[in-house]
């Protein structure tokens, strides 16, 4: 897949089949739409293209928007590539872009830049300055400029919308089974291993502290999880705590992973941590010894879950 960080960077000698949207999560609802894009390329006669934006339009147009996203840009790119999409354009969204009229958007971007053959889009899609243009306007533009418009049904759009909402709520509730079912894969966090207080080492549970660079990434509910990751080619299971370490009066939220049967130094490495199951809420224990006892129980529960995979 070719990745472009601006509409103006995209160049192709072929016409394109495209869709546009946020595609946050690249979940099972999105994949139905993306499959339709890749199936329409007629064995290479056309190129498939996804146009998305960053920052999320709500971050720019709504002053108090605190929307958290299911994927960082690198995560979304990786998931979209796996669908077989050939071109991903992530265009910077700003106020000046939002002021493009519908005619300007269609003429200068879809027609002149993307050489559009066909757009596959939701029946309720609105575009152009103040989102004044709708699907009927787009069909009229298609007739004028010579491209096809295929509408995605209300039911499919509803499926996408419901999925995104349910995934966010499930993650905030610690319901990993439901979140992962709607995603079609295990929700994951990507971050660098950094030095922490190293308390875990002193009680027999050394942890890798994961620092996530992107502050817009949705962090699931605080608590203890069964997780999976790869270090190099080696698949490793473990347990992860998201929270404030109340037993030792922690003040900041941390993400700490204890990997089973693993002792190598991985400071500075980037890990992709898949969340498989929510074990329990974070608790404050009256002593470090009681915390250690609970961690042993957590490990036993985690290993039991892993043995059934």
C-alpha cells in the first residue's frame, strides 16, 4: 500500500475507485465497505484509494471535543493495508480545507487529483463548506464530470456507526470480548518501553512500562488484562495493568506489562500489546505483600485463559 500525507502528493496514471471517511478502528463494518472498493478495481484496471483526514474533523471544528480514537495513524495504516487497499491518503484537516465548496472539492480533488472513476459512499454523506452538499448533489456532479456514485445502504452505515460506538463503550467498560468481536481483531496499544519505578522487579513481577506517544489514543478501562505481544518473532503472553498503582500512592496513569517467562532488556523497543481479556479492576491493597498475593492469583487466571486459546 502506498501512503500519502497530502492529497497533492497522490499521482497515478490510472483512474481510481475511492471512498472517504475516518475509518477509526477499521472494524468489521468498515471492512465490508473496503471490500467493495477492492472488488471494483476490475483486476488492476483501476486503483483503490481511501481518503481520510487527520486531525479528526471534530478535533478541529468542535472547540471542546475530547474524542479519543481507536487507532493511531500508524495503526490505522497497518490495518487498512491488510484489507488490500492500494492507496491511503491521510490529508491534514484544517479550517481552510473545511471551507472548500462542494464544487471545489469534487472538481479539484476528486476529478483533477484523483482521476475518479467511481466513489462508494454512505447515503447520508454530507460534504463541502458547512456540509451543505448531499448524495444527490454528488450524483449530479458525477453526471457532470463522468464518474459513478455507488451508495452504501442505510443498514450498512448504521452497522458502522453502531460498531464504533459499541467498541468505544465496551473498551471503557472493560468488555474486551464485545470490543474484539466488533473489531474483528484484538484491540491493541502501541508504545515504547520506558523505565518506570521498577517496583514490580522487587516483588517478582518485573514490568515493561509502555509509553504511548499519541494522546488521542483511547486507553481502555483501568484494571488488569491478559495480553499478548511479539518481541521479534517470539509470541509472548502476559498481564497488563492500566491505572495509578494506588497501593504505592501512584499519581499518574501508567501502562505496565508483565510478560511471562521473559527476562530480556527491551528498553527503547516498540511493542504492540493486544488485549485479550479483562481480569479485574485496579485495587488498593493495604500492603505490598497483599498486592503480590493478588498478582499471583492474576497470573494463575491469565495462564488458565491462555491455555484455552
